[in-house]
């Protein structure tokens, strides 16, 4: 019994060592040009506040069948995506690191003005077990709070985003191609839902 446990522990340690030596970074590539639109922007101001935790947000997924760790570095990509998406909808957008200190000393009379503070709520990624050319999935959920200049909460909602990308044959690891695309889709899906809710405030 002792020998079996010793052998099992050895293989567990060996597996962890292999996984730790095979870590791949997943960073969705976010470009401002992808958010350009010909639609008229809302004449208003949005202050986007990004916390340190949001900016540095990462998640790790272990792929046992591929003997690989996937490290999803999502904070910077999500920050850029929120910024570009807001800039495509509003005439004035500013980005600050930290948290807002209400009330803000800003004259907002006769103007649309909101403060947006996003945070990551959850993350999930899954990969095919048998055939790596099947779909890779990413699900990301944001908590988005929107305030007026005095700190009154206008929106407090969860926004869920999903992304799917089929693995490509010919890559040493199919996820190297699929995961960045699926993660980018999930980010954009959730963020566009949030931005649409913020735009709708201007119509109320």
C-alpha cells in the first residue's frame, strides 16, 4: 500500500512538473480599428475607472490531455476593449486607474455624464479532450457598475460573454490558435452588451 501511494505521489509530482514547464500565455489581441463605426456618437462624457485587480487579471487552466497550462492574461485586453468600445459610442472618454471618489467636481449640467467601473466576475475555458480540432470555448462574465457624478448607481449588472473557436490541425497545440480568438470573442460579447446598456441611459 505504501509503495502504491509512493508511486502515485511520484507521478503526481511529475505531472505537475511537466505542466509547470509547459505554460502557454493567452493574450487576446485588441485593436482600436475593430471598434470603428459610422454611427453618430452620443454627445456625452464617460469616465472609465480601472482597478489594479482588473488591469492585472489572469486565470490559469490546466489541460491534462495536452500536458499544458494555459495562462489567460485578460486584464490589459479587457481594459483596451472597454476603452475602444466606449470611444466608438461617446464623444468624450477618459480612462483612470483606481476607483472614483464621489462626488466628482465636474460641471455636468445639460450634459450626459457617467462613471463606469467594470470588474471580472467569472471566467471559464474548456477544450476538447479527444480531438483538438474540435471547438475551444471561453466564457467571461463582468460586473459593471455605472454612476452619475454624485455616485448614485445607475446600472449594476452582470454581463456574460461567450467565445468559440475550432482548433486548427497543424499547430503543435491547437489551443495556441483557438484560445486567443475565443477569449477575444467572449470579451467583446460581454462588453458590447454592457456598452449598449450605457448608451440606453442617454435615451431615458
